[in-house]
C-alpha cells in the first residue's frame, strides 16, 4: 500500500514538474520574442539596410523554438545530475575510497574530451541557424518577387538558387551529425573504460581483501547509476547547444544599439505650425562615408510648398529622410518651430510629419485597417471621411466588401492608383502639420496621376509641404523650387524665376518637354 502511495506521489510530482517547467520555458520564450520585436522597432534604417529580413525572421522565430526546452531542462538536469553525483560519490567512497577516486579521476578526462566535440557541435548549430536565415531570405525574395520571376520566365533560375542553398544546409547538417556521432562514441567509450576499471581494479581489491564480493556487486550497481547520470548530461548537450545558440543569436539582436533614440530629457513637440530650418546640414551614410549632403541651409515658412528636383543621387530623398530622423545629420542641425528635432521625442516628431511615398506599402488586412493605421483608435466615420478627402471612397465602395475588403499581401489586389489613394487617406487621418511627398505620382498612369494629384492638392492645403518630383509639371505651382545637385542646393526660386535663369532647372524642364513630345 505504501509503495502504491509513493508511486502516485511520484507520478503527480513528475506531471507537475514537466508541465510547470515547460510552461515556464514558454513564458521565457514568449518574453524573449516580445523583447526582440520591441527592440527591432527601435532600430534605424541603417540596420535594416544591412540586414536581411529573412535572417531577422529566423532569429525571432525558429531560433527561439528550442529555448522552451532549454529553459526547462537545463536547470533541472544539471541540478539532478549534481545531486546524484555527490550522493554517488559519498556512497561509493563509503565502500572503497581508492576505487572511487580512480573512477572520479576519469570523469574530468571524459568531460574535457567531450567538450571539444561539444564545441564543434555548437559551431555547426550556429552555421545551421545562419543558413536557415539565408533560406528564409531567399524564399521571401522569390515569393514576394514572384511576378518578376514569372515575367522573365525565370522559375528554373530561382529553383536552382534555392537548390544550392538547400544543398548547403544539407551539408551543414551532415557536418553537425558527424560530430554528434563522434561525441556519442566518445561517451560510450568512456563508459566502457570506466566499467573495465571497476571490474579489474575491483577484482584486485577483492583479492587483496579490501572489498567484499557483495560490496563489489553493490558498488557496480552504484557506478551504473553514476554513469547513467553522466551520460544523461552529455546526451542533453545537443539540446543544450541548440537552446544556447538560440539565446546567443537573440542576444546579438538585443546588443545592437539604436542609432537614433530619444534623449533623456527629450520633450514632446507640441502645437506645430510647420516652420523648418536646416542649418549647415551635412550627411554621409555610416557604412561607406560617402558625402550625400554638404552644408545645406534652408528656411521653410509654415504652410509653404517646397519642391525638390534634380538628378538622381542628388540627395533629395535623403534631405527629406533627415526631417523625421530616419537618419541623423552628420553635421549641422534641423529645427521645427525653433526646436532642434534631436531635443524632442521621436514619437511626437513623427506624429507631426506625414509621408506619402512612390512605393506604397499596404499591410496585409482590410482597406479599413490600412487607413486606420494613420491614427489607431479613430472611429469608422473618421476613416470614411479621410477616404472621401483622398478621393478613395467611391472606388472603395465598389469593392466586393467595401472597407472590409482584403487587400492582399502588400496590397496586390489593388491598382497602383488605388493603393496610393489609400495611403493618402491614411495621412489625411493622421492630419500632420508637415507633409513629405516622395515622388508620389511618378509610377502612375495619366488618369491615376490626375486623380492622385487632386487628392494631394487637398492634402497639402494649409500644411508645410516638401515634394520630391521627377515630373516637373507636377510642381510648377510650388512656392519655391530647390534644385539639388552635387550634394548641394544649386538653384532656388519659383518655376518662372528658374526658367528665366536658364540654369539646371531650365535644362531639366526643356529635356522633359522634349521627351514628352517625342513620346507623344
């Protein structure tokens, strides 16, 4: 009866330990993934410019899968192993101290030998994780660019590229299992050697009368328990290395220091009127140190419409990216309403700046969800009103499910003009004081460009606006036009003034007219 009670207690304890331990591991894994995602939101464009999204995905998903088992079993296994080893040593030493010392001298040699293979396995696991990230990046590229792949009939090319990556992963796993097999053979060999020592040395001690036959048999059973414990820890090494590798790769993300963050005493930017000041601003990308902007001085009045034109690579987009602090200036300062943008909180700064880009990004979800992203928590009436202001309400209502229509991955179910007007509605809902239009109509057909231009005119009314444009016909009504070339502002004035100067703007304008007439 007592045995039955003890077995029930043992079963309940095992259940509690297994369930609670694994749940604890799940909590740790979940918190780590949450921390990693939150940290990634704080990193600047420079990090994402130099890191593959597939690698990042691998680090916050598959790399952390083994953390649950690692977090649960690691302390448990090592605690039980330490306890059993100490108890075994005490019991074995009570039978025969000399034989016990002889056995325990072998344990460090066994650990040192196994550690070398263990390090090789750890290196292999790191290579595996990295290659999984490369495969993820390759899959992402091929799937997101599937239209380009099909347009060029390059399916065999993508299959071949993936095959090479997949094959590389296979060879890395073969390399891993080779060292794992050597690792297991080493542990088995030391098991055999230690058994031989017990039998041979124990036999000699028994002949010498130092150990009784019955004690030798009991000693052998205790040694079996000790070796089972050691083998259990060594076999756990694979799981240990998987979990440790995941933790290390997680830590690599957390160790990346955000280039752009709030000062300790940063204050919110409030009651923005839209006056912008660039004072001796210079900028170069940190990875190549090639100057992009040099000594830019610019004063923009509240509500003024500024257009930026010039050859590609002149620094137009970079100039605009400095305003919401997607990058920080290398030299000089930028102010809004007299406040240095580095002295205000990022959230308040970016909340007062709306950006409409050429390459519109819509999230996977409904039309309503994409517009409401401009101001989370806005009412449905406010979302609909923003869509009406952007000229998007009519075509949205013609969709199968109206505002609840699923737009597809990156908005693939909508046309370019429709996506652009939804992005404009998103900015209308945000209602910022400052607006950046980054070639917002350059990728559209004539009809879509006309409709989007009307929406942009409504959006820009009463706001300080910076417009980047290649189509010069779209910015002739700007209050001022800045021509950027050679990393500097080389010309400044309105459309008619710049034409009269017959400088770079004149050349760009006449060239554009010739191209238009030639195409026509």
